[in-house]
């Protein structure tokens, strides 16, 4: 070879042989993460409920539960409360969604945004705010007694009716969002065809609209049912303890009576098992009612005229006025200095806010710290998981999808108990006791709120045609290069919206973290519960006010990114 030829050969780029890594290999970390932090804790929860201290299988604890009249009544009460919450949310949520999608009326755009805001308030803060306004010495009762001659306060909030009111006002936007998504996808030609054969008015809604939006409605209703069933803080604030979730919490937080502690484990396992049953039933209903069209023409909004044009805004004003009463109560208590037997505080102060932001900032710092770390874990695991579900044919995809949906449905109390049992022992190979490490806080938050990001990633990928990625691959781009240069730039808005939604609910989490925290790890929701139960109302309200602001900012970012189209619970819409 001549010297010039040698030089040319030296300058020529060397051919690099690409090593194709099987999809299952890079997916193994995701599989392992889900197995370790979801399946293993659930296994330990069910195993502990069905074994003795010596590890022998037994049904004695389940028989003790079934034979205890108090626990049977608590379970029935929980089912009634959850069912009543779903009924109330169905009425408000469906009517609100139908008006927002189908009709034009004054303030429709503003009402559409305001309808989402109740979900930014944690149930614990919501019931606390309602007590400030509707309690025996609250604003409304003081006004009734001082100006309307009432001899004694009206019981607006203490009892089952108060719990239902708080839960319905908090959770109805979840039904609204899912029904809005379903209504927005309906093909106008279907309703036109129904009208052509005589199906008009309410009959058309019954025969066409309701069956077609059933998957979205069932998705939202199932989530509402499970959340209401698992809520322990709202009943405790108004003095109700005979609910199954409240008993799970009360039994676990005491460590003296081993029988009660074991019964708390049994109740947690029962709640998880019931959530799985509810989920399976709901998925079967959704599968039976799933409809698809090749293309659709959206139904045009019609302007309301006459009396309906007044009644529609009046409906939203009435519902949102009730829904925003907790905000009013929390704000007044957060800034009120002297508030006793008066409708409103007679003096205002920043001392409560200063106390929680400067004197005891650990609650806010920990909340932001754990939530930020949780979102980082969610993005690291949830985004690849959404990719696996949308873009691969790897084995176990169906199981992964079921696990993601199950996590969203599992009661937080059950997850907290499961983590106590699973990670209170040294884990091989390092021998670390995870329950004694602060890492367990962001981990449980990530597990609880990961499904939102997974669903958003999945939906964004479904909206991205494969041909764009295939074109890049055909000209030599590697798989990683395709993802970085093509896929991520086109789906980042959906992924970010899902991550922000996960962040918003991570900020609100109380059920799981309140069972796992050690001194110094407390979050804002734990601080609110601690302050309120100890009678330090001003600081509890101030923390609630700060938490509302954080959640409001997060929800506004989600709204700007997605236009409030959060999609279905089971279908993966985002």
C-alpha cells in the first residue's frame, strides 16, 4: 500500500458495529423496581394477615375481624360513605361536564377552570376549612345566631352528612374531568342518527350519550369510591372513628397492644383486597362498554337561551361557592389573630405564617424535598414504563399495565402498612433497614403518584405516529438518538404535565406518609394533622394555606400544558 493510501485509510472512519441490547435487558430495572416496591410489600401485607407470629398459615385473624360487630359496622359504614360520595360526585360531575362541553353560557371558560380547583385541596385541609366556616362556632352559625335569631348552632358538619359533604365537594372534579374527556370524543353523527329515528332530548342522552361516556364515568367513579373508602383523616377531624380506614390507622399507630396492631394489618390487607376487587369489576365494565371510531366530528356547542342561560351559571356558582368555603375558612384562620364567637376574625396577623415558614420550616422543606425526589424517581421509572406499554411487545406488558392501575387504586393506608411490614427488616445484600432511612418517604410518594406520569407518557406516545421514529432509524439513527432527537421533543409536554400532576398529589399525600415518618421527616400534611389535633389551629391553617398555594401553582401549570384534558383512569388518556 502506498503512503498516500495508508494515510487515507488512517483518516477513514472506522466502522462501528452496533450491539443491539434486547429490550428485556434494559427493561429489567423497571421490572425489578416494581417488584421490589409494589409486589413485595403487598405480598408481605397479605402474608402477615394470614400467618401467626411463628409464620404458620391461619385464618384466625380474618375470623376475628368477621366476628367483631364493631369492625363489621365500620366496614359497612365505609362502603356507605364511599357509595354516597360516588352518588353525589356523579350528579355534580356529570351535570358540570355536560354543560361545559355541550353549551355556551356566560362564564363558561372561567367555570371550566374553577371546577378543577377543589382537587388541589387535600381532604384533611378541606374538612378543617369547613369546620372553621360551618362548625358549631364557625362563621355561618355565628351569623345565624347573631342576626337571624337561632337559639343554638346548626350541625352542618359533625356526622356522616359532614363527611359526605366534604368528600363530594373535593372529589367531584375527578368525575367531571373523565366525563369531559368522554364527551369531547363523541361523534356528532351518532347523535344525529339517533335524532333521525326519533331519539331526542333526554331519551337521546339516555340511549346514546350515557352508554358512550360510561368508560370515562366508571373510571372517575371508581377512583372516587376508592379514595373515599380509604380516607381516614376527614372522619377523624369530625370525631368519627367507626370507619374501616380510621380503624386501620388507629390500630397501627399504637404499638402496645399486639392484637390491635395485628388487626390493623388485617384491615390494611382487607382494604387492599377490596380495592383490587373494585378495580377488576370496574375494568370489566369499561371493557364491556368500550367503543371506538375511526374518526369523529365533535358535537358543536349550542348557546343557551332564556331561563337555562341563567340556570347554568347559577348551578356553577352554587356548587363552587360550597366548594370554596374551605378555602375561605383556611385563609381566615391562617391570618386571623382574634377569632372567637365572631363571624370573622376581628384582628389579623402574619404570626401564624411566620411560625410555619421561619420558626418551624421543616414541614415545608421536607414536603418540597421529598416531593421533588419522588418526581425524579417517577420520571426515571415512569417514563420508561410508559414507553414499554406504548412501544414494545415485551412479555408481561399486560401485568405491568395492571400494576400501574392497581397502584392508583390501592388505599394509601394499606400501602403505608405494607411498607411498615416489608421494609422493617434488613434487605440483602446491604442489610439496610429501609424504614429507618429517609429514602422511604420519597419512595412511597413516587409509588403512590407514579401512575399519572405513566399514563401521560403512554397517551403522548400513542399520539406520536411511529413513522417519524422509523424514518430517523432508517437513516442510521440509533435507538437512543431517536428517543433524544425525535421522541422526547415531541412528547415532553405530556410527560411534564403528568409529572406535575404527580407532584401535586405528592404534595397532598397523608395516608401513607403519616404511618412511615420518623421525627425530622414530617411533611406539611403531617404537620397540619399534628397542629390541628393538638389545638394549634392557627399554625395548622397557615400550613394548609401554603399547601393550597403550592398545589394551585402546580395545577395551573398542568392546565396550561394540557388544557385540562387529563384523560381516563383506565384507558391511559392524558
